[in-house]
C-alpha cells in the first residue's frame, strides 16, 4: 500500500511540474515583468541618447558651406571671414581690452573684431574671465594665404578661463588660443580657454587652434538648464585643431558638463581626453 501511494505522489509531482513548464513556455517574453524592478529607473535606463529632435537640429557641418573644408580647419577652410568685412581692427592688447570694455553686454549690433599680431591677455587684464557680449565675433586669419592666425595668449595659471560666453550670437573663428601649460604632469590648475554658460545660443567656435589648457580648451556648462525645453540647440564646435591639453586628471579637448553641442570635423591630438562628458541627463554631443 505504501509503495502505491509513493508511486502516485511521484506521478502527481511530475504532472504538476510538466503543466508549469507548458504554461511558462506559452508566455511571451514581453508578458513577464520582474516585480522588483517594475518601477526602478537605473543609470542605464535614465541615460539614454538625446531625443532625435535634438540631434536633427545640427546641420551646420552638413551644409554646402563646409563640404570641402578640411578636418581641423586651416588652409582650405571655406568660411574664412575677411578683414574688410570686420567693423574693428585690433593690433594690440590694450586696444583689444578698450574695445571689449566699450561694448554693452546686451549688444544688439553685430560687431566683428579683426585681431592681428599676438595679444597677451595678462599684459592688460588683472582678473579673469573676459565676459563676451552678445552679437560679437572675434576673428583671425587662420588659413588665409597660409596664415596661422593671430594668437591670444594666456600664459599664467589662474584656475579660471579666458573667455566666458553667457550671451547669444557669439563666434570665435580663425584664431589661436594658447593656454599656460601643455605638459602632462606637475600642474593641477583648472585653466580653460572658453566656457559656454547659461542659455547662450547660436555659438560657433570654428577654424581655431586651441592648445595648452590645463583643464579644457572648451567647456560647455549650462548649469541653469532644467529641462529639454530650455536647452540651447545651436552650439557648434567645428573645424578646429585642438591639441596638447593633457594635464593629469584633466586635459580635455572639449568637455560637456551640462548642455548639448555639435562637435564636428575637429582634429584632436595629444589630449588626455579629446571629448568628455559627465553623463548628466541633460547633456550630450553629436
């Protein structure tokens, strides 16, 4: 009798197990939801690529203007600004400071400033950064008739940045921006060439050479952005030669802290990180 009941229990167990297998095999993969993760947002699910409507906004480097421009700009660049088209001609550091000081922050007239020779910022500025007004272009001759472009030099460490962009419609083109140190060690200061802040929009950094910046040649840090709706959609960093920004722990060619930028057709060389981002949900680059 005992053996009969033992055999019966074995059959019942086997049939029950078989039924469970049949039921599970009939379920679709998408029908199954793991209860412990149903309402959990992980870093992997939160940090998705930016929506397509953001990336589709950037078409500057796909336009006909730049079709034949070389990577890194320079000789052969097809959007060089001529000296004759500029409003102001700068030949000295003192003149550079005087002109910038005379322009109101919310300047409404496009002002193109042509820069010649070497501008040593420390010879006329005692504090940094230099805040650029709206509707201003800083222009050099890089790529024109073999020119390497006027040089703006920032030769000493301050832990700050040379140029501070918080307004719209700013372009820096055809210039060399030289930082204080191009080595890989021995320095821990956070000098940056250009920082783009606030909701500044319609920004172009193009056809420049940027080198020797201890933290970053260019930093996008629009920390006041709270959602995609107020994100700037027209920050363009293209056709530049960005090199020798390689200080230990920093050394970024371009770093995105918060905000979105189109980084296209630049030549990067000898940087600790050519392009870096901190993974913020409201940051990225194309």
